[in-house]
C-alpha cells in the first residue's frame, strides 16, 4: 500500500516538474500561455465499503490547465507584428487545418500571403480593388502591384473671399465730342441699374459748352468735360504784309483777352503772345490744317469750353466748343424727354462699352484673389487648376447681395467657357453663397477640358464628353471623360482676409507600395508613394465559450475541441474581441520567479515521496527478516 502511495506521489511530482520546466523553457516564447498541474487524492473505497477512517491510495494528476491571462506587450520593428489587447485568437490556415494562436509574429511569403513563422496563413476579411472590406473570410494577401491612377472627378474648395475688396474693373461709355449746338436745349432722363433714382437733365438755357458739361456732370454716373478750339487761317505773310496795321482780338465769352501784339512779326510770335497771356485756360499751337496741303494754321484752345470769338486783320472766327462725356456701368440707359432734339440720348445708346482693367490672368492687378491646386487626368498626369475671383458691382440696389466673377484655368488655358463668360457667384447679406449662375448647389461642371502635355498637345488621356452629351453630377464611377465638378458650396464672403480653409480632390497619380500600416481594428493599409493608402484586408479574431477547452498542438497554437465549443469569429475591437496593437507582440505570460519557486516545491515533493518508498521498503525488509 505504501509503495503504491509513494509511487503515485513520485509520478505526480514528476508531472509537476515537467510542467514547470516547460513553463520555464517557454518564458521567452511569444504568445505562450503558462500551465499548471491540478492534483486530486485517491481512496480505495467502494459503494458497499464501510469504515469511518479510510486510508488514501495516493495522488492523481487530474488535469494540466493553461492560463490564458494577458501577457506583456512589447514593441518590435516589424510593421506586420501584431498583439491582441484583450480576448481573442488569430485564425490560421495550416494547409486546410484551422489553428488559433496569440503569437502575432507575421510576415509575407513569396506569394504575398501574410503568414506566421510556420508558414500558416493568417485569416481575415478580404478587400476589393477599391479598398472596400467585404464580409468574406479568406487568406490575407498583400498585393505589391502599383496603385493605378485615378482621374479627378470632384474638387471641393472651401474659401473665404474678402468682402472689403474693391471692384477692379471699370466699364464706361465714351460719348463725344458733341458740338455745343447739337445738344444745347435738350432734355433727357438717366436711369440706373443699382437702384439709384432716375435723374433728369435739362440743357436748356446754357450759353457755353462749359455750362453743358457742368449740368451733365451733376448727373450720377456721368462725367463731362468741354473744350473749345478755333482754327485761325493765318500765315507769316499775312502778318508781315499788314505790318503795323495787323490786329488780333481774342474774346472769351465776349470779354477781350489782353494780348501784347506790338512785336508780333510771325505766326510763332503770335502763338507766343497768346501763351504768355494771364489766362491759363487759353493756349495756342501751330498745327496742320488737315487738308493734305501741308498748310499750317494757328489753333487757339480754351480747355474749359468757353466761347471764343477771334477777329484779326483779314478775317474772323467764332467757336462755341465741344463736350466729351463718360458714363459708368451703373447707367442703365438715357432716354430723351424733350427739348431741341435727342442727339445725346442717341449718341449714348450707340457708344460702345470701353473696359479698363479687364480681367487678365497674367496681370495680378485685374483680379482680387486666386488659388491653385493639382488635378489628375486618366493617365495620372498632374495638371494645375487655378481659380480666379474678381469682385463685381453689387446688382440692383446693392443692398443684401454681392457678386463675384469666377474664372477657371488649367495649365494656362481657360476652361469651362470662362474665357468669354465667367461664372457669377452670388452671396447674401450674411456672406453665405446663394448660387453660382443661379444654381444653389454651388457646383461648376467643367466639360471642355482637354488634358495636354507640356508642349500643348493632347497627351492621350480621356478628353471631354461628346458634343451634346449630358453630364450628370456626381460624376458616375468609373468615369469615362475628363469632365469633373468644382464645388464651391462652402465658400463664404466675410470681412476677413482671403484664405483657403480646405481644398481637396479625389484624383491621384500612380503609386508604388512604400509601406504597411495596421489599425487597432486590424485593418491592413497599404501606403503608396503618391500619398494614397488603401485597405488590403482586415485580420479576423476568434473567441470561444470555454477557452480552457482548447487543445494545444504545438507551435504556440491551439485547435478547437468539443469542450471548447465552436469559435465565434469577428472583427477586432468589436464585441468581446480585443483590439490590435501594431508593430508589437504579446510576450509569454510565464511568471519566471513563481516558476522557480514551484520548481523547488516539486523537487521537495519528489524527494519526500521517494522517502516514503524507502521507508516502506525498510519496514518490509524488517518483516521479511523475522524468523
């Protein structure tokens, strides 16, 4: 009896030593879970046995249990190494057999599959060509192909246009010169586009061109000036022939101008005498008479449009002057209402618009703001899109609404028809964009862009849609033309400095794989040289109702058993499953100090049981030696 009891103790102590030694041996094994021995006593009592003090038959090893507690997490320099923070196991495909492991030391094999050190393939949720994760589970694969380019189909600009900017462009009508006699006595009304009340002009009673110019300038939007020029047909011979009898009298509005003609012997002397007078508005010059005979005449001018009456030896001339008028863009029209005629109204309506400081993308003085960004064609070539913003006069009365013109240029060429007609962005009193060309969405669809190379020739990429083809927004995927949408819906107009708050577009050039990243949710992202990233798949994790029921099969892995129950497989960081720590591994959860103490205890237990057998042997030998 004692022999069997001691022998069972030796066996139990030996198993304890084996388990402790195995724990110590795997103290540095990634993902290893320590084990402990569970003992139970033995009694030789049966159903019909009796006795109040049965003697035990020794000890029995009931089970070897593993501890699935969390091990410490340490960082590594391998981007594909993963540690599970919390519950769960990696799912591995071992040639058709499914295994489960906490060891996340992964790499890529020659076929591009994510594998562990034993070439077991990691299972996860695969992604399609656009990086969209599916619910289909399979072997995770890392594709090393170049990322195909994507053309730009949408560009979103979030800007603030400075409402304090002034209107740079000037649009005016130049009318004239109009002779005093052609407009004297007219009556007409001027109407306006900005809400200014109509203004009536009465030119009756004026006696000089200067007075008419003053009345016209009083009208909002009109600016007028008057000049009087009189050509005097004199030659040097006319002056010298007359001798001391030569006379020259210049009257301004009937009042004679004091001139010293005592030393006048030529046309040049007469010109100098007029220019030396005390009236700075009067000037004289010798000019060609315009007849083609190379005949010079003396031109006397009054730069304010007063009446000139000139008498001289051999003749006389009188002039009442001409008026030049400029009307700005606020004037809607001029209509005659009475008087001697409608010459001014007719002349104004027929005068062409003269534009000064007109928009020119090469001249920064002709636009208020500009911003550029890169877009991409179907071949992945980069092109520069520039948006120009030009402040326009406020429509109507100018109260509660503002307008800006939008011009678009790609690689130096105007697009979207803005070379002839810009888009009009209208803002309300709060600085919020109301519409672009009446469209409340704030979208501009560019349908006339032909991608070109640096020499200005088509580069082979997709061009604009066919003439008459409808273009819908958003652009359907996959796109088949170079058409794209510029969205300015978030643009504002506040009294603050112009700024680009955000500008993004969905195109990119081709890219080569430059690295891999793993998120906490176990998503594998591929990084490319073009700055893009795309999901290649997502690691799957498994959990069990009874983790202790898993059966270890070596290589730091387990298999499902009847006791463990079926696995529940899902995505990391969902439900009861833990998250993923990238570039990290979970260390063994072996407590080396505790194992060394257990080793001492197991050794003593073994020695004590051996002593039991030795003692039992001595007692038995004593009995045998009895004679």
